[in-house]
């Protein structure tokens, strides 16, 4: 079990406690429990420390770098910061419900101030998606609270609205917890909404599983083409894309030649 180092900050909002701990040079954010919501290496604030956060970029094996991204759930801002630093053609809008999470992300996790490519909004993610005026290329959903994912962010109507708000080549990227009793339910809902065009990418370090949900099919890419692209992406982003290709075999249909999606 994770043991708190020093407690660096504590605030409350609607009975949710926001804690920050630090141990061995890694600073972590917690919401109402000892469970780690986000982590940052203090000496390298833009590194994606947690495996699941790296897996969420596995969609780049199937889609080009997106122009517009909406991120639901800020946490410590790891994904938002990575997009801002390394996906230079991408703009990201992050929607966070808890104002003090934004405050802590800025003061203790080096979240940059808003600019032309990075905007953080305090508000409800469901309402924001519903009111989007133009479709976006990617929606990231990483909105775990103390008791898991809220029903409003994991029901079929919300997933349907997400798909409606994606461009033709758009993708919904969802962070799930593999041991969650409702994990299979969430995957089934996503599969129904996206006509089976989803992949599950399990993280190696923890029990997280990233669901990659595509607005159009991926054309059953061959293992050879995926491996070649993975090498290119590793050199560009310094993430373990070759491992992602191997790990796609763990939870998805495939044959000797190709991934079936």
C-alpha cells in the first residue's frame, strides 16, 4: 500500500479531500483516499510517471497527431502537460470539476498557464461535451474520483454524445480500472456506442486499462506496419510504443498477421 510521505496540501470541496504527498522525488495527488490519481517526478515534471498515462497515447498508433483535444479530468495535469510540451500540433482544453485541483496542479505540479494551445476550464465535463460547437479530433476521459468513475461520465448517453462530437477520424480515449466490478459493463457500453471499434490497452505497471474507441474502423492493421510505426513514435515521443503493440495482444482479437479492429 502506498504510504504518504509529507502531506503538502489539503483542501475540501463537496466533502472531497485533495492531498499531495511526496516520496523519493515523486509527487502524487490523491482525492479522498490513498489511491494515487496523478504523479510527477519533481526533477522532470513533463515525464509521464504512471503507466496508464503513457498508454493513453497509444491511440497514435492508429491516428495522426490530433489538432484539437478535449480532456475531461485534470488531476495533477500530467497528460495536459505532455500534450502541451510534445504534441506541438495539438491544442488541448482540459475540463476539471474541482477548482482546488486546478489550484494545486498549477502551484505544485507545474501546470503551465493558459495560452493559445492550452486552456483549463473549471466546470462539468458532461455539460462541456454536450455544448461543444465543433467536433474535435480526440476526447480523453480520465475522471476518477474517490469512488471511481461517476455514472454521468460512464453511461451510454454520454459515450454517444462523445462520439457525436468527434471528427470523422476522431478517437475517445478512456482510462478504466481493470479490477473495477463495472469494468466489463463500461467496455460493453463503449463497444455498443462505437460499433465494436474499440481496443483495450492494459498498462503493465498497474491495473489500469485504456479503452481506445474509434469513430471509424482502423482497417485491421498488420503487425508489421504497427511495429514499424511504433519505432518511429518511440523516437519522437520517448514512450514505449513497441510494448503497446505487444500488449494489444492481451485483450483484443488478432491473428498471426494483423490486429482485428
